[in-house]
């Protein structure tokens, strides 16, 4: 019998796979960024379909090891709906998810970065939402990731995006928002 393990994480991105499967990129505290294969998740009759949206926080059971993780059960913890309703907040969460997706290594435990991500999500959720606070929190994240020197200060979102473009090989999609 295959042992199921439990984890909790933020869905950074999802992609279609063969048949009715989905591949999820999930950031967890204990596993870091992982690929999670959800068999049959795109079927219209799937009970998991509502929980597996990008930017949802989920608790899940999975099997497998190394880079092959298979989703068995999922529970929606938060859809971050209060953040998704406001355009500026949603854009900030999308930028955060894209930064994590592009810059985090696979399958490496990243507790400090996970903690900073939670701080950033709380910062985004504040009323009123201040881009300056988000910029500062995101810079701290880049310092933790090792892509920015602690004394280096970026002055604007465009500088931040430019810095990420210089780091990442893939184009930054949230730039188009």
C-alpha cells in the first residue's frame, strides 16, 4: 500500500495535462515548490475542480516521491477571495505567484520564504492597499531568494519587474496586466 502524506500550500499555477489531468505548481512550507499531478481533475464531475484554482490555499494528501507527486485528496482552505475582488490586490497576488513560480527551485524546503510569502499576502490584504508596502515586502523576498543584496533598494514596480526579467529566463506575464 502506498503511503499518503499531507501538506498545505498555495497554488501558483496550473496547466493542462493529458486526458483530463492537471499539473499544479504548489508552494508548500515543508516541500517548497512542487509539481502536483491531479488525475481526472478537469472532468466536469470532479469534486476537486473548485479547489484547484490558481491562487487558492489548499490542504492536500498526496503520494509519490522526488518530482512525481500525485494528488489524492484536497480541501480548500482559502480562495483568497477578498484579494481577488480588488484589481490592484489581485494584480499584486499574481505578481507574487509569478515571482515564486519563476525563481523558486523545485523540491527544496523554503520555510523562511514561505513565512515571507504569508507576510506579503497579509500586506496585500490590508486596507488601504499600499503598493509601497508590497514593494518593500517583495524586495525582502528577493533578498531571501538570493537575487537582491540586502542594501539594494528598488524604487518602483518597473524596477522590480526589470530586476526579475534580468534574473528569469522566461517572460514575466503579469507585466501585461
